[in-house]
């Protein structure tokens, strides 16, 4: 296929966790293409291996010490910006600095796109001298929660409601105590990635793991109670992408109206649910912004280990009796948001999150990128890399081919039977977070954006590799 020989400014958008990042970054890609940017979006490893010599901007998903891709991109002549996907919900500024920030990486970047004022304050507390690089934007995935874009999820929400009927959504956020890699695997990963540097760091992490494990035990008791209290409702447990989902399958075993389902973006599930139950989960924020009542179940509390904002935007309950009582109020009145005034909660949200009103986060980001001196480049086969072929309707690789690709990437071209148990676990973990992305999925989402906005009519989508896509402007 021959593409027009036009010069474009190029934007590269890596993805790590499909259900969390895909929709928001596709919106950013579509708006960028509307402005004349050419965008390549795909799994972070596929993008890092991309053999292109096009010099464009990369927006990385984090700036911590373990992110070696930042140096790789800069050495290849691609300036880097950062938009931390986990920069909204964290324990405190010191913990955020240890887990998510690295001064060397942040000094190298062009801009750091921030969720809001609290993150801005906490970054400068630990890395002074980079204020000119910090930009309050919000995150494009929260653009989709605003009324202007909310219909993006409406059809999926209706499908879920038709399929499951009335249901209560229980979202878990226990990736420390119930990590896919196990406690020892998680600790080992954090040591190797530089998140744990001292014995004190490890002791702090293990204390948090123990605290979360206690909450998981309370959820283990709570789920049968909710199941029995609402026998005519479906109870759907949606685990965090980094958790061991099998643990929740075991907990749900024998409860006829309880299922463990982790499919797609959480937002249509929130729209379809009658209510949300969580503890310290980002979905407490998303539910609030989607006008969905949320209950945070907090039978124990800790100033050190509880995440503030998702709990502050939800209705706090501390016992099973209270949880059942509040959930009954929500069922009777879907607009019941608890004793705290909703306007006060919105003020809390706006204190932490830029872009939930006024200019969209996507536009704030692109307005900043437009100030950079990026030399437009012409598309050609060499520029896009000789190992890839542009095609409109490629035949998707089968599951075995995708698995082989992951294995070759992580461990080299070796016999799968020779993988160690640790390597197999790491492979399965990568697949759980990013099970693959097909051209049809990207096209469907862009078509949905076109339908609800009457925009983006002339942009085109091409697959250029495994989990890698080119969003072409008109």
C-alpha cells in the first residue's frame, strides 16, 4: 500500500496495561491526528523495538528508575515526555518518589504531564529545579468520563446490563498482597527495578503487603454476606490487572450469584453496575465522576497505608452491617451519594485532578507538544522500518504466534519447554496485562469516537506490526 508522501510531526504512545490505557490514549491519538500529527501506538515493547529512524515525541507511562526505555528513545533521537498512569493514587509524597520518580530520567525529559496540583507539589518536593518541565494537564482517559465523551461507553454499558441484569461491582486493588508474581516475586522484581534499595524500603513494602492482606481477609468475609443479602443480584468481582485472579475465583467458588470477570475497560462496567464496592481503588474516583454511587469498605484504617482520594469520593463503611445498610439505600435511591455533600466531593476531586472541567486533558497535552520544535518527517518504508509491512486488513496472528512473540522478546528464541517456572510466570503476567491488540479493536474504538463526536472522519488506521498501529492524519 502506498501512503502519501507528506511530512508529519510524529507522536509515539506506548501501552502497558491494555484495559487501563488503551481508550484514553486512542482518544489522544485521534485528537493528535486531527491536528496533523502522525501517531504510532502500541505495546511498549513493540514500540521500543520499532526500527524506525523517525524522530518524534514519545510519551512514556512513567519516569521511574526501572524505565530503561527513556534512555533508549533519547539515544535514538526521540525526545521523551512522561505521563505517569499511577500519578494520581499513591500513599504519600515520599512513597511516590521512591516508587515512581527518578531525578535523572525527569531531568532528561521535555515535559512531565501531571494529573493535578497535588502531584505537582509532591514532585517538586523531591526533585526541585524541574518546574518548567511540569505541566498540569490531567489524563486523557479521564476525558472519556466527562459528559462530552461519556457516550463512548454507553453502548458497551447497555450490552453489559442486558447480559448480566442488575449487578453489584466489587473492584479489588490488592496488587501488593495478592500480586500475580507472589510476594517473593514482587519483592524480587522491585529490588531488580531499583524500587527497593534498602532494608528499610523492603520493610515498608512488607508492612504494606501485610496490611493489604488483612483487608483481603475482610473482603473474603464480605463477599458471601453481600451475595446472601442480594440473591437476585449478580455480584461481579473485577480484580486489579496485576493481581492473582485465581484467588478471587477460589473465594467466589460455591456462591451461585458471584462471578470473577476481568474484561475490557472498567468504565462501561461502572455505568452498567447498580453500585460499586471497593477499598482504596482508582475506580472509586472513576465511579464518582460517572455519577455512580461507590462504597469503600474500610473495616480497618491506616493513615500510612490507605489511599485518600478514592475513599474520600466514596461512602465509607466500616462494618458488614453498615455496608449492607448503605447498599440498600443505594438500591432504593440510585442518586444516594452518602452524607457528605457531592459538591464538596467535587471540590476534592478538582483539587487533585486537572481537566475534569474546562479544557480537555488531551488538548492541554497537545497544546504543550505543539510548542516543541519537532521537524516533520516524510513517511516511507525505510522510515517505518524494513521489518514491518503497512497493511489495512492483516491476518491476525494466532494465539500460538503471539505467545511465541512474547517468549522471544523476553527470553530469546528458546524452546518453550525449557522455560523456568519463574519465566513462565513472568510471561503469563505480561499476557494478563496485555493479552494482545487487534486492528479490529482499534478500528471499532475510533469508529465509536467518530460516531459520538462527529469528528475524526478522515483519519486512517493501519497495523504495522504485532500490537503496533499507525494512526494517519488526513
